[in-house]
């Protein structure tokens, strides 16, 4: 018997990716589609501006979108909800649900709170220990588990094995981010054709703070952040999906390029050990060709769950350069949340 | 009476920009158009795949393209030549001309040789002192003066006042470069639509070495390179003209953001003092809007000779982030060469 | 002394073009900027999302945007207003102004009404005779003169000399229209990247009806529409500015390709005779190169007021094919309105 | 046991699509990859600039590319070859192969010859009767069967049921064609960004002649061409794959829109009856949404073998407008050839 899941913000771009990822899921079944009042009451196919190439899954197309109200969860007897709602409205809505059932959220609102796990299953699964602390402190029946910003996740996955093996002193990263990160209507074509935009609101702040929490250690009192600095410069370019990032990493110990490739290639974590349904066989693919990864060609590797790393270079001692690419609405959003839920479920942290 | 100038590689994209910049020049007059044997003998309008919006200037359109042979310079009694030829063939051709007359070259071939000035007039005009050394050493009547790679120049101009005022410990820079940098046929549309390419052959090497020569000091024995490191990550994006760069600069002394803005805004050099015809009033424009500079909107400032700097940020002590943008075929190529020639002429280094 | 003019809808894309076209106008001076209540009260530079490359003209930048109320016209003693407001709200607003002063409107609302001139100065200047009929019938002190839809105008200009010389039996036209036609936020980048959209709401209806009114004859009772058919298929493609159209024209009399080129080239009208300030020397440029016109290269000819016609072909008797291109926010909008006002002023139809 | 097939021009874009379509084919097995001398002798993965998203199939990647010589066919005991070679060199090469074995060619060279079938299996399968005539006349053991130009095929499929049910008097069609039609390096990004090109060499001629042969009747003496006119205007736009066409069809009998939709929807042919492996269930999908088909969203329907038809409109009596879209390198090239081979094989026209 599958768990019954609901989606908050089901009509948006990340909501659509949730549907895509959950429609044939072996453990989860979509029983509730929730969105803003403007969509509630409509059939899903009328409420959503569907942007994916594959058609709306049959069972979903005719489902009626409902209000983002905990009553809906109760009526449908939902076991968990996934959330892809705007940060401005998430505070209250996610809390209302978390009081009763687990919430796996792609929204930034709760990410940096002390007792909220911000998890990438391959990187910091032990942060899920915060769940217990959280439930006690807030006196909730459910809880909130968050996944990071779409540009953070593509960076921390390769940083983790580098950190574990060579230590990190500081990171400078420049992103070249896809249009879909801003939502379907986020970037007017007039703004970006023959152009790029060197600014994404709040994005650098998220990368610079979230990375250090994720790469930090769970200790009894909470998370001890990683103690190096991350500096980010975030840019929008004319690509549909796939965030590309140019990283400069100052390591603590010196390294050889081949050592870096080796630790990246053999990197894996709990999702691989536990064979979670959404986990790629290897979370990182190292590319040898000079001009890869490229977003159009590589963003869909591992159904969008693989981070591609290429152009691994070294100039001076302890100075590592590489390019990483990940699919921003899959590994960077819906897929990340689903993987978190799979991990928590497998570890019997709920139900 | 104007000086008679020739253009080597007159049919290519930079060659076209030379024509655009020289057609109404107060001191120079185009008297020779030279290109490969495939073009020689044809009318310019038939030989060039003209890509600029404005039409081919009238006097130029019907001129006959000639071989890249010093005889042509003699026949036309040329005073100087500008060169925009491929690096692979420049070694011999530029030497042949330099034996007799001054060559202002946009080509990379000679840039890093000890006795060849690599000059940005606002940044290191004193490097022109190498001319004398060069002529003696090589026993040439003419000489070669080079300008840097199109992505180097946009970076060193803002680095110069930062270095002079706060010192520089290291620079990490990620470029997002325009298509025209690769030549008209350089990037197939199939390669770049809904995509970016994280690799440009030899570009990072050029940025990392040229910057340090330009920011170095002229001493009697030659140039003493700047003693910090520049690390570059070079990318191609779908923009026609204008290279955007995200720089992270570790300074030696701490700074306030407003101090940086101030030194950038008041920065100027010999081209401004001497009021050279191609010099912009101010070489740097500092932008205050969060989302500027942008290539389509800002690349043509100052007729393409201004470097726009924006998003000046500081996170930690001594860590400066900014975005800079410059027109790659103007300030980054033809305009740079013309400005070099203007400076050398005004300083009576030839004729 | 210049006439004082106001702009309704001054903050939008066509509003910006009005400002660009009027800022140094020899006869007109901008004295009033009017827009929706959301903008009213703000400085122009804060109210408008300025999209043009050249900066907001100095005098305009600090002007306060006002409500679209006839009182504003009276306070500023405006002689005429230009209108670039959405069709949905134009009915009442334009009427309120037209009761008192001349309105030159780019909006579709009144175009097809019997007593409203729909004018392209080179094509049907005599339709301005409707002004008198209109003022009488509506008992207005002012009047409304409209210009056609941005895709209509590029077609009717070349059709006019063809019709006059060879007669027209029917026209099939397929448009490939620029993004700016939909307004700055009209087309999301996600909708159009690696894509095209074969639909523009109401556009085909406008082309099919407006063309026949413009090419019709003024008779004492009103306009007698042209008696052939125009069939249109309208598409959006990823181009910033410039509508390209592929026309198939069945003529009444047979023709030679050279005859067509000749009548297009020598075509001119009252704006040329009267040397109106905004009129191009020739309204049509005929291009001989196989692959021209192209929007990026040719849209700005004649400051955006020229229609470029190329690929003039004939397969069978009486079947003419050609490609025409015109700048949709200049010749197709603001420039068209200004030219109408210039013509009406020169003919002393007001003031 | 599968038939052994070879591919001529295996490294190009259509060659890659052949590999994609044949790699798991139930009847055919790739045994020979042939290309120009520049590629011969290299491993396929080194010889081809692979542009498809999915990786080079495993068995193919290491195969050695060979010369386009009939000896290769003999060594490998090939049963048939598919050809995707440039028209300039096809005359002799295809003949050399056809003397011995069947050639299914995507190249234009032989398409319009009297005794060469130009076939779309759903439209004119009976034209395969020319094979017998061809073999006799040319005294060949093999034969050549061609498929049409990529823009022709998307048009003739919907024209066929319209012609059969309502008759056709004339067709005007404007294409908006994808970049891949010109080959990987065919369209420089500098040529097409913020632009379109209203010209594709020889394309209009092909559409205007091929359509009438395909829609013609096989008679004992050969093909009697359809007796109406097709006029085409061919344009390149910035889309990766998928040719969109705007058709105006003058019919002989009047029609209702619903009748058109009905005949398009129920249209099918021999590939459907015979359940050929590459045949889509229905060759045409009729779309009801105003803004469909769109290339990015619809080009891959039916694995790229479906023609999408939308915006079916009628203005006047007998004047039909519609938009059709098909995948130019699949239904318009490799898939078309494979389907031809499947049909010929199933009908026992060889082996």
C-alpha cells in the first residue's frame, strides 16, 4: 500500500515536476493537489499552465485543485505533503500542515531555522536528527524537512567529497542559471534575448548561508556550520533548464587533479546504499571532455538527479577550479524533496 | 594631413570594427585593406561577410582587398598597419611589416614576448617604453604594440584603480563571453541555443598571464609582472556582443564599498588627459542598479569604449565582488588597437 | 513656437517610442505624460520600465506621470495627445480627450469605425477628410485619427503601389512577429526559447480588415473598402523588434519582377512631398540580396520608418511573392502616429 | 534474422538520426557506417560530432567508419543502405550502391527523376511500382527509393486527405524552419540570434515540385503530377528542431472546419494497416488549442513521426488555413527513409 501524498503549490513549475516525479512512484501516490484560491475548484488541467513536454498524467488532469488547508489533508487522509509554494506565504501554511503531518518543502522560508533540517540525502542525512528536536520544541505532530535552493544543491554535492578529503578554506562560485528557476513568467523574453542579467534576488545570500549549514555537523545541540566562506555571484542566462556553476575552491591540503576526479567519482551516500527509488546510481558524473558539461546536453542525466562536473583544473597549489551543472527544477527542487521524503520514510522517521 | 593606415585581416569581424572606427578618424585614413589570398583581388564588399548594422562605408566598399605583403604597404606609402589576423599566421606576417613600419596588433602571438608592449592606454602607457628596446634588439625600423585579449581588457581596467588604492592579493574571475568573440562562423547556432559552453580554447591562459603583465611595472630591464594570481573560468553564452565578467578580488588592505566606487569613478589615464579621439570621457562607468550592467543595454556606452562596473559588493573583510562588462570587438579589440596607436602617435613614438 | 503634446500610456513600450520620436521634434514638444493610476504621481523614470538602449531623455526622466484625465490636458494647455493605451480602456478615455482636442491613436479601439480615419500617410492621406464628418457627427471639438496595427502597416505600404499598377485579386500573408509587439512582459522567455508560437490574439482579424479599409477609397459618404481578400496567418518568433511578413499576392494584371521593383522603389506620398520631419526619404527600400531583409540588420533603416522589401519572386502568371519587414514599434506604432499628426498639422486640419 | 543495413553519411545530423532509429529496430541491424574519407578509418565516436542528447549507442560508438564504397557493402554482406549524403556527391555514390542493392535515400539528387519513387508511405505507397520500371531501365540489381525534403513531407501529409476529400486548387505555404535542417554548422549563431533569415537555398523549388509528384498518380507510364500549384516561401528561425508551416489551401469543393478536422484525424495509410515498426498510430494529430502546435512542445510526438496540425480556420468559401509541424530530421529525414524501407520490405519488393 502506497503512502498518500499531497502537493502544495501543485500548479507551478516545481509543482509540475513533483507530479512528474511522483506519478509512477513505487511508494507514494498523489491524492491531493493544492494551490492558491485562484486555482482551487478548477480541474488541474485548467488551473495549471503546463510547461513540460510530456502530457499531464491521465489521473491528474481531471483532479480538482483544492485550497491549501489542513482540512484537505485530513479529508484525503494524506500521510505527507510536498510543498512548492512561494516563500512569502509559506510561513503559516507549512506550519499548519506540519502541526499534523510531515512536510517536505522546497521553499526557503524555514531552511535556516535552527531546528529545521536542510538536507541533501547524499551529503548530510544525519541532519534529519533535528526532526525529533523540532517536534519537541514546537510541539508538532508532523515536522518540516527542507531541501536547499536550486543553485546551492549543485554546488554542495561536489563540495562534500572535496571537503572530506582535502578540506576547504574558501569557495568563490559564479552561477549561470536557467530561466525556469524564476518560474514560467519570471523572465520576460524582452529582458533576456541577446542578453544576460547579473542579478537574482536573494540568491547569493541563500547560496552563501545554506551551503555552510548543509556542510555543517549535527551535534546534540543542533547544526555546527562549516567554518569556511562561500562567496557567490549569481547570473541569469538564456537557458531553459539547468544551472551551470563555475567554482573556485581553495583547499586546505594540496591535491592532484586525478585525486579530485577519483573522490568525486566514488562519492555516494545513503540514497545509493538504500537504493532509494529517486536516487541516481552515482550522484556525480565526472566529464573529461573540455567543453562539458553543457546544460542542454547534460541536464537530464540520471533523470535530472545527477550533478555533472567537468573542467577540473588546478593552477596553483590548493586552488581547484571546476564547472558543475544540475537540473534546477529536478535535483534542485522537486527531485530533491522527493529524495528527502524517501530517505526519511526508509529510516522510519514517520508513519 | 592624415596618416595612411592599412588593416591586416580587414575582412573579419575585428577588421570590420577597425573600418568602423577609422572611417571618420581625425588623424588616420584607411589606405590599404589586406586579407588572405582568398580575398585578395576582390572588392571589399564581395570579400567581406559584413555583419555590422551600418552599411560598409562608401569609400571602403569598392576598395580592392590586397595580399598581406609589405610591398602593399610600400606601394600605398602606409605609415602604420593595424592587425587583426589569426594567431597561427601572425608570427611571420606581423614581423614582415614591423621590420619597416609600426604594427598595432590585436593578435595574441607577440603579446607575451619580453620586449613587446602589451598596452591598455589608461592602465600601463609607460610600457610603450619597450618600443625602443624592441627596435634595438630586433633591429627593426618599425615595431609591434599589442593590446590584450578581449576578456582581459575588461578586467584589468577596473583592477588597476583597485590595485593602486588597496592592493590585490588574488583574483578569481568567471567570464560569460559573447558569440562575436569567436568570429562570425565560430559558434554554430545548434551548439548554443538553449545552452552555454563552459570552455573557450586558450582563453583562461591568456587572461591569467596577460593581466599580470599589463598590471606589472616597466623597469629598465623590462616588465616586472604583478605578483598576485589571477584564476579564470571562461564561458560562452548566447549574447551577440559584450563580455560580462564576475570578479572576486581579495585585496591587501580593507575597503568600504563607497571607496571602491569612488576610485573606479575617478579613474582615468593618459587617453583622457591627452583627449585622444577614441578615448571615452571616463573609461569606467559605475552602475548602481542591482541588475546592471547587462550586455544588450550597456555594451555600446562610450561608443563601446567604456567598461561598465556594477554589483559592487563586499561580504567579508578584503573580499570584493563586482560585475564588469565591455564590448569585446571594440574596447576588447579594434578600439583598443586604435587607442594604442593614438597614444603612441601623440607621444611621438613614430613618424 | 512648438505645439504642446501629451502622451497617453507614456510608460509602455510604444509610449517610450513616442518619447524617443518626440524628444527633439521640430514641431512638437512633450508637455504631459499620462498613464494608469498605478504610475500617476511617480517620476517617469520610476514609473516606466525603460527598455530602450538610449537613456531616458533628460527633461523626461524627472517629469511626473499624471492621470489620463482631460483636466491634465487643460492644465498643460495641450494642443494634441498621442495615445498608446490598451484597447480595453481606450473607448472612454480617448473619447474624453477627443471631445476637446485632436487624438492621434495607436490603439485599435476606434480604427474600424465608419467616421474614424485609419491612415498611413503615404497610402491614404485623403482619408483624413473623415475628420470633418467625424466632428460633425459626434459633435466633438477634437477628433480621433488612428494608425493601423503593427503588422498591417508593413503590408499595406508595399501593397499600395502593386494595387495601383497591377490590381490585386487576393493576398495571403504569413507574419513572423517580434516580441516587442506583445509588450515588455508579453512573452515569457520560457514560452519562446527554442520555440515559436503560431498565434497572436486578434491579429489576423485586424490585418484582414484594416488592410481593406486603408486601401479603400474615400467617397463623400465614407470609405469604400478595397474589394479583394486578405488572409493572414500570424506567428510570434524570437526576435526583439521587427515584423517580417511573407506575402503571396495574386494580381489582376500580369507583371514582370522588374516592374514590381520599379513601382516599389519609386513609390512615395505626401510625407515625402511635404518633407514631414518623421518621413523617410523613400518609404520602401527594395533589397536584391537573396537573404534580405532580416530583422536585426534592417529594422532600423530610415530610423525605423522604412519598409524593406526583398525576395521578390514570380512563379506563375500574376502570382507575386515577396518578403517585407518593418519596425513594429516605430513604423508600426509610435512613428506612424507621429507621422499622422505631422500630416494633419501640415494640412492645417487643426490649430 | 535481421537484415544487415549500412548508412551512407553516418556521421552527419541525419546520419545520427538513422542510428537512433535503427539501433533497436526489429527488422534491421546496422552493420556498416560509411562517410567521407575524412572520417573513414576513425572510430565512430571520434568521427562524428554527436549532437543528440542520448549517448551514442554502445555497439556503434566503437565501430570503424568506412569509405562510401560498394566494396564495403559486399564485405559486410549488406542487404540495403540508407543514404544521408550531400546532394553534390550523391549522383555517383548512390548509383554505385544501387547497381547492387536497394538504396533508401534522404538526398535530393534523384528525387525528381521519372523512374525514381519519391514516397511518403501514408500518401503514395503505390509509387513504389516505379522500382520495377527503374531496375529494368537502368539495368540495376538494386534500386533507389527517395523520401522528400524535410519541409515537403510535413505539408503533403495533411494535404493528402484534403485533396482526396475536397480537391485542391492551389496552395500557398510559408515555412518557419529549424536550424538542424541546415546541418550542425549550417547556421552561425551570429546569423540568427535576434533574427530570422527569409531564404533557404533551393528549398522553395523543392517544395513546389516534390509536392506535386508525391500527390500525383502512378500510371503505367510513370507518375502523373498533381495539377494544382504550390507556392512556397521558406524561412529559417531560431528553433533547434521542428519545421512549422503556415498553409493557405484553396479547395475545389467547399468544406466545414469540422469536416477538415475529421478527415485529418481519420487519415491513415499502409504503414498503419501493416503496423510498420516506425509508423505512428496516427500520422496526423489535430490540435484544438489556439496556440498549438509549437515546435518545442510538439515535435517529438509519436517519436517524431507525427505531423501536428492546428489553427484550422476558414475565412471565405473554399479557403482553408492551417499550421502544420513536423520533426525535420525524423519524419522529415531519417524516420521517413526507414519507414520507406519498412514498407518496401513488408511488400517484398526486395530480398
